[in-house]
């Protein structure tokens, strides 16, 4: 008997159903309202915290599943409910993955619970890498971190942009900042820092109005002489000094602050894109079985039925790539062919394409705000942009499979 199986276990099925019920009963009915309001849906985050969904314990538990599939299952269901609200709830996990990716076990134990708070005292977190002149090109970060040895403090200056949860101060917010310690070393001279909630000098700049995922807050974060204790450097000073010394000698360094976080989170982001694509596919399938034109249901027309067949096939194919990458990441299998990037690339592009197909199947009803399909299309587009654009994912895959450094 072969071991290979795609069957989900009892725990996974239970969690999937539990999250699906929350997505169906709480998120879906609220999706249109928060999309229009373009605000963080605090009451829904509170509801998620009350049932234990928004909590570090739940996230740690989901991540500890040895198959690696529980967290992508959760993400798919949440995004099926609503991607904007889903990101408002789980945007915090971006900051958490920055801490887990670079922090010591003590730092992880200290800061991860503070990213979530408790149901009575909600906290959030933000992961701040991108800058006005450094998005895809992470090596060009201008935000500087300078060590003040006399006070054992780091001083951060710069401006971050497009930051999910960035600068929110309504509740305590743990910002994780990637900054240049030695700009000459480019990405190898970067380090990650925790800025504790309420630290003077950190403030929100412009809040952006967006095309989609509008319930999720996206803003600039301005750092003006932000002083943080020495132990807020993730990974610790000794490790950083060693890494910088190796980089200065031209030796290879294993970790680059932002990149190690993105590698781990890309398949999870792909799972969110899948949730949107599946929502659109299911809605369009139901619609096609009801809607009549020229005397028959439109599902009976090959032009529509084939679209739905292709949608289902592409969604299933994308899910297999996402699950493979999550299983590999959890089981310590290296991404030798850019499998993490591949999964996010495929899922993001399938989501944009499938939601557009769904609009076409609904015709005029697909184009108006009374139906959710146009929102899903707007929401899907971010998945070919953030956590690395589709072009950057292709670059990662092309470099990995060719062994050639394609610029
Ligand atoms: C809603 C939203 C939320 C976000 N959340 C966060 C967050 O929480 N934290 C964070 O740090 N960032 C966040 N981002 C930033 C996001 O990761 C960047 O927008 C993204 O990495 C692209 O960077 P850019 O916008 O500067 O585009 P650019 O890098 O300027 O790219 C512009 C175009 O050029 C292409 N391009 C660039 N380089 C190459 C190349 N070498 N080869 C081929 N094509 C190339 C790109 O693919 C793209 O099509 C968010 C962005 C948005 C819109």
C-alpha cells in the first residue's frame, strides 16, 4: 500500500468546517458593508477573537500540523468568506511570520502573543518591508537602523509604504520593521526589528484607498528617530554581527531578513487567492443552473459549461501546488524549483482569471455591486501584486530551475 494520500484527517476536516461556518455566517453577510466603508472591521475581529480564531494559540496550533495543510485550509475558507475581512483578521500573521522567521525562541515567546492580545484587549501586528522606492527591489531599502552603543538602543529612520495594518494606533500594534544596518551590503545588510506598541516616533502616514480588499487597512508608516531597546533586534546582535562579517568577507549568508519571511508565507497567500477563486466559481455555477437565455438554462450552453469546467480544473490545479508547497515547507523539503513562488503565482493568476470568468457568466449582474462577483474580481487582483508580483515569482522559479542568475 502506498502512503500517498490527499485525504484530509478528522482534525483538518473539523477545523475547515468550523472556519467555513464563521466565513459563511459572519464574514459573508458583512463583506459588502466593510468593502464600502473601507475600514478595519473591528467587531468582526472581536468575534473571531471571542471564538478563539484570532489568537496566537490557534495560529500556532494550525501551523504545528505536521502535514502543513491546516493553515492553508483555514486561509482558503476565510478568503472564501471575504478576502478583505480575512486580511483584516489575519494580516497580523505577516508580522508574526517576520518574528518567527528571524527571532530567537525567547523573542518569539515574548512577542507573538503580544501581536494578538486577548479577546478583551485586541492587538494587531504589521510587517513593514516595502518603501516608496523599494517594492520588488527589496535590496534598495533606505530605512536605516543605527546602533547607539552607549544606550544599547537602535534608532530607526525612514518611511515604509503599502503596509497592511501599518500605523494603526486604535489598539496596541506590534510593528516589525526590516531596515538597512549596512546599506553597502544591500539585502545582506538588512535586519528585522520589533517596534513595541506606543513607541514614540512611529506614526501612520497616508492611508490608501484601494481597488479591492478594502476592509484591510493599508498605509504608510513613518519612522522618525524611533528608539527601541537593543533586544528588539530579531535574532540578536551577536548573530547579526557574525552575518555582517561574513557578508563583508564576501562569504555566503544563509538568511536575508525579508526573504526568509516571504518564502514561508507565499503558499499561504496563494491559499487565500484560492478561496476567492472558489467563491466565484461556486457562485457562477449556481447562477448558470438558474439563469435562462434563449429558452434553456445557460449551463446547457457549451460556451458557459466549458468555462466552468476550466475554472474548476484551474482551481484544483492551483490548490495542488499550494498544498505541495505547504507540505514541503512544513517537512523541511527545500524549494529547489521555486515551489513556494510557483504556488502563489498560479493561485493568484487563477483567482484573477476565474473571477473575470464569473463576471462574464453573470453578464450584467456580474458587473454591479448588488452581486459579490465584481468585488471578488477587485479583491483577486492584489494576489498578483503583493508578497512578490507575478513577474518576481517567475523570476524566482526561472532562477531556481535554470541555475542562471537572471537579473
Ligand atoms: C494592498 C497592499 C498591501 C500590502 N501589504 C504589504 C505589507 O504588509 N508589507 C509590505 O512590506 N509590503 C506590502 N505591500 C507591498 C507589496 O509587496 C509591493 O507593492 C510589491 O512587492 C510590488 O512592489 P512595488 O509596488 O514597488 O512595484 P515595483 O517593484 O515598482 O514593480 C512595478 C512593476 O515592475 C515589475 N518588475 C519589477 N522588477 C522586475 C523584474 N526584475 N523583472 C520583471 N518585472 C519586474 C513588477 O512585477 C511590477 O509589474 C502591499 C501592497 C499592497 C498594494
